[in-house]
């Protein structure tokens, strides 16, 4: 859980950094070139397979963990310990993960299947003689629908809470027990989840409100 | 603090034996002194039940000084009741007000089956200790002081981990019924001291294997165990246990 989690956290850094190119306000030129670079090079393609394998493993591990743990208390309590003992999101990782997975289905359908296979809603654009997908245009047209924007923001919020617990928990699982590092990693974890949530959630919002051109 | 008397309603889990389904029963108790301990209040209730010709409530207790780890009541949604760093026997009735309803449940975990009423079978903890929570040396006579230098920080952390009284509140509080805080305290306490060194790897491997066999859940680092522990065992011990387990798993000969 911890190892695959950290692997997926690293992916988020790359994904957020690359997508932040939309705010260059150059009608998507920088972003399209970056997306083209990722799509045309061999290394990112190989990493993409690793990414799907890591994601699948993370889901399988999570499901098995949740199912096994749920069976360890046959009779529940009449009064639950609740939030006075632990944070609600640390107890809801399975639920948050499921919401993220549902969001991912829509997200992959919107962009990944279109760019890789179907080309639905996707046009080509030419920069200095190089033909490439206009992913910026696809984002722009996708985020004209309010419900899509709302689902994306909810997906990002779930991801934020998932990370708020997952980031520091992953390192504990891997055996980091130094108290100084614990403090550092939990602060980093909270900071990371807030930044990731803001960066990703602002993308659909920026398009919807016409902040990027 | 000013002394006062109170009348309470105690809602207790009653279960005849491990195969009985069990249910809650509510009992009124009168004139309870705020100076009483929670267990004394249950004693008063039991006297009352005996006079009424009813079966008294079975519950675990021994030292009533907060050091043996026998008392095990889940009171108003928290193991050992509302106070922090406290055992049930050291919980005093001044924690409650006149007219309160107090809900008392046994520890709930498949690895801690209910024997009767509020008593649960915690022998799974004994078997985990038997799997490796010891050092196999003939200790002989007491050695001279300072003949074995130990770093102060390590000694302090080992003593802090050794504070664990094995009451099982961590399991009762955990949403996964995980025994990781208990196990991590036992493993840390020996791993931090030179005497624990020779069996360090086999100890952690065997104790974790026994814990899984007993049917405890896996840790997801929610922190409920640390929040409820009467001896304030730190969750950092769980990370140390993971570290010990990973290292032993990679380097152990068998």
C-alpha cells in the first residue's frame, strides 16, 4: 500500500507540473508541446504501463486490506469512538479511494482514450511544422459543462483527503519512525495534499470561468 | 473539587456466554458518590442486582491501581472511558453528571471473544508474547550498575514502550481491530535495548505471524490506538515495528 502509494504520489507531481502549463496563457502552445513530448517519447510510454500496473496493484491491495479488516469485528459498537480518536478521512480511505476511482473512469474517458485511441473531440494543431494533438482545445471543450467541472472538483477534493492521510501513512508503513521525520513528513503531507487539490481543481474551474486563453 | 452524589442510568451489555447473542440492559443506580471509581460504581450496581435476585455483571479487574491491564470496559464510545491516558479503574465518577446515561460495552474484536457480559478472552495477547516477547538468556546474578552502557534516549524510549500493560484498548479502539500498537510496544521495548539484540529478527517475524494467526486486523495508521492508550504508547512504535519487520524479512536466514 505504502510503496504503490508513494509511486502514485510521484506521478501526481509530474501530472500536476505538466498540466500547470495551461496557465502559460499562450492558447495552449506550451501545454500541447509538453503533452506531445510525453506522448511521443518512449520513456513516458513505458512509465505509463508501470503507472497502470501501480494503480491496479494499489486498488487490489486496498480492496483486500479493507475487506480483510472489516471482517475482524463481527459485532460492532453501539457508541462509536468516531472523530475524537482519529480523523474521519483516515478511517475513510476505502470510500475516498472508490470516489477517486469513479472519477478516474470519467477522467480517462475524457482525455486518455480520446488522445490514445478514439480521437473523439480532438483536433490536430501545427507548431513550427510539427503536427500534434490539441489537448488544450479538448480540455477547453470538456470543461464547458458545469456537471463535469463539479465532478472534477469533487474528485480532486477526495484525492486531497486521501493524500492528507496517505502521504504520511505511507512512510510509517515503510518504517520511518524517527520523530523528527514524522513531523516533517506529516507537515509535507498536508502541504502536498492542499497544493495538489488546488492545482488540479483550479484547472476545470479556470477553463469554465474563462481564466485561461 | 466539590463532592456530589448522582443518579445514573447504566446501559450494560449482558451476554450469558460466548455462544449467546447478548443484548443491552439498562439499570438505574442511585446515590453514587463523585469520589467513587467507575468499578466501585459497578460494584454498587452488582450488590443491587444480587439483592434483586439477578445475575451480577461479570467484568475483569485486578489491581484497581491502573497498572495491571485487566479492566476493559468500553464506556460511552471510548475504551476506558472519557478521560485521556487512563484505565477504567482509575476513571472516577466525577467524570459524569447527575442524570447521565452511561453505555458500557465489552472490547469488540473477533480476536477478543466475549466470555461473559463485559469479560473478553485476551489470551491471544499471551500467545503473541509467547511467540517471541522475551529474551532467552540465563540472567544469573544482578550485574554491576553501568556494566552495559545504554544510550539515554534509547533507554527512555524502551521504558516508554515497556509501559504497555497489554489491556487491549488499542484493539478495541481501532476500526480494524489491529493489535499493532500492543505488538509494536513489545517489539520496540526489546529492540531498543542490547539484551534484545540476539533474537531481534526472529522475535519480530514470529510475533507478527502469531498476531495474524490470532485474527487481528492490519494497521492503517488512523491513530485511534494512540489516542486511547492508558499508557500513552506512541504510534511511532508501529513505524519502528514496520521497520524491524521489513529489515528482518529481507535479511532473516529462514
